[in-house]
C-alpha cells in the first residue's frame, strides 16, 4: 500500500498544532468501500471520502508518489468541486475528523513525557509545556489541530450548564480540561456517542474517535482517554494515541484488547 506525508511540503497547510512536525506526518490510504472525492477550490485541497468519512487529503496538484496515488482515484472518482469542505472548523480545507487524526499523529511525533502537575497556563489557547503532558493533554492538542479549543469549550460549557458538571465546584481553565471525567462530560454533550466494543463490525472504531477507558475497575467511571489511530496493532485492533502513566510518553499503544472502554465519541 502506498503511503505519503500529508504536509506543508506537499502544498497542504494544516492550520494547527506543532507545524514543525507537519513534514513527518504520514497517512496511509485505507481500502475504500464507498469512495468519493471533493475539491475545495479555495484551499486547492482534494479530500478522499469513504462514505461520509474523510480518510485522506491531497494538494490539488501533488507530485511524486502522491500524484500517482491520487491520479488513480481521480480517474475513477472525479472530484466534486465545492467552496468549502464540510465540517472544517479551522477552515484549512481538512475536515475535522481527519484534522483530529493529524493532530494525534503530531502528538505521537512530539512524544512528550508524562507529567501531571498543576500549571497556570494562558486562556484561551493555553497548553502546558510541549514536552510534558497527561492523557487529557493528548486530546486537547489533537482537537486544537482541528480548531477546537477544549480549554475554552469546557470552561464556557461549565458556565452554561454547571449541573452537567457536578464534579466541578469552581471553574478553573488551568485544570478542568485536563481532568478525565470533566472532559468526558463535554464530549457526551457535544460529540456523537458510539459503541464501546472494539470488535464490533456494525460500529467500528475509526481513526480520530475519542475513547475513554476504565483502568481501575474498583472506581466508577473513566480514568483514561486516548484517540483511535489509523494504524493497526499486533492484536488486529486499532492502536490508541495516548500518554499512559508515569514513565510513559505520548505514543500509540495496543490498549483496546485489554483495557475496558467506557465511552467513545466522534466529531459530528
């Protein structure tokens, strides 16, 4: 299967986190069941869709391996020209679901050490130092790649609906978005909920899905979170982008076979 970098060097400006890592991001073209293509004429970006799911993006006029891969797709499925790709909050020509996956891939390349200290950070758009983070920081960073600032979104949502966040006694934009249970409440309210069986054929885990885990069955509710990768692990299930615990780094892990999933959400 052909793979290539989806990066600024190919003419696609991914408006998001860690732009210095864009040149190293690689997305494989998956096997397509229901393919179609769109051409965002403002950004000159072609998006490959499988049904309603965006799976890969190319510059309108790629070179090298990308040109050969795209030429075959265009010949079979001429792109539909559009003014703006649907579901693109940061308006960079890349749909949110794919943008979140790209953000997760940049998080893996960033490889921050696990570190969960309370740190005062700017608001909005704040982040802890780039070379540290916990599992929730993976999600904050990946969604920010799609133009979704969870720090501000969660802070504002708690203000609008405090009863939905009984675990929060007083809003704090330095830490609320870094707590798993608080974050899960936001996703339940704003993303689409999906099933929790990673082996399900009817509702498969897709790249960019946000997955909450129960690593301590003796405690109720989720206590860990990650993002489904487009890469398959040794188990045959998708890997999960996460920052596991002390001594770990932001990376992909084969968690789905042995860590129970409590909730799964997908951008609408």
